[in-house]
């Protein structure tokens, strides 16, 4: 089995999506000389001439044997091959628990070799309600101690947890420390779209949903809950999602323009099924 010697534009540690890594490898090889999906597939020992493209398109998975063959075809050795194995598991595991374990394996491999997984700090940021809350709250209370910040949170948090969160936020450039117990935001908004943050975002949505339920006991003047149960088609679902996304962008714009903030709020926009489609075959 042949192996390719190549210099890829980005190190493998900068990837969390193995399919993107494979596609970038293919595109770079194609730029250097004549290279095809057929050649890529053949070099990895697959009989199907388009198998690598099918995998990159997300239409098929790599088996354990396929992972080894593909890694060899891309010239991966040592910790890069270990990282690729873990990255494939992260991309293909079905449960959140297994995905999280695979991602932690990726980070452990990177740390062992003194390199950093890109966007892993975002993964940590979204793992708890505490980080985004304190990122907003701390700049409002210059000079406040961790204990004073803890008392301002509606949900229970210790002074030590506040201190640890602030240290994390400052270390990873979510906040900038400008004085004793005084912080400012490094940016108004944080976008959490990278592949590596999606799992943590799901955990945060679950956590925030629980906090939202608990807030139902607050006076109506301090919280707003509305909802509607309706029948929809796939087309109307897509249109509703677009309206919700447009609404969210407008809300973020309003918040970013505010120069007199004095409280931290969370807004959840939720649209989820209460039934299965009546057009689906129950026997399928």
C-alpha cells in the first residue's frame, strides 16, 4: 500500500472534522499534481473508486480498518494518526457521551505533544451557564469580589466557582482584566458555530432549559414566556426557523447597542416536535 508524503496547509490539530481534513488533503494533492478520488480511494485500499468522496460528503462512515487505511494513505504517523483515530470517533459516534469522550481524547493527545486544539476553549466556555453569565456580569461590577458576583447570580454558585470561571475567561481572552477585580469584554458577541462546540452547546441548551423552567416562579414583570402548539409542514418549518434566526439577530443587535446594561438575561428560542410526521411509515 502506497503512502503520500505531503505538506498540508493546516496541521491536523487545527481540525475537529475528519471529513474536512480529508477533503483539504485531497484538494492540496490535486493542486500539486494530477490527483483524483479514484487514486485517493485506491491508495487507501478501497475497491470503490469514489469511496473517499462518499465519506467526505458524509454519505458513508469509515470502519476501524478504513480509518487505518485512510490514515496510511494520507501519510499520518505517530500522534497525528492517534489524533485522526480520535477525530473519526468524534465525528461518527452516535451518543453525546461517546462524542465527548472522543473530543477529550483529541485534546489529551494535543496537550501531550504541546499543541492546542483550535476552538477547544469555546468548547469549555459553553459547558456551563456560569461562563457566559459571568462574562456579562463581571464588567458591570468593576471591583466586585467573587463572593459579591456570586450573590448577584439567580442560580447557586460559590465564590470559588466564580473565581475559577473568571480565571478561565481571562486566560482564554473572553474577558480582559484591567484592574483589581475589574474586567472588560474583549468582544461584544461570541459565535459558537465550530464543530467542536456543537456538543457543548447541546449540553448548555439542556442546562438553560432547566434554568428557564425554574424561572417560571419569578414575577411576570421579570420574565416572559409565550408559546404556541401548531401543525406545520417541512416547508413552513424552514420558514419559521428563518424568522426565528432573523429575530435573534435583531435581539443581539439591540443588546449590543445598549450602553446602560445592569442585568444579565438569557433568551431561548425553541421550536421542537411534539409528534412524529403522520407521513412516516410506522413499520419502516
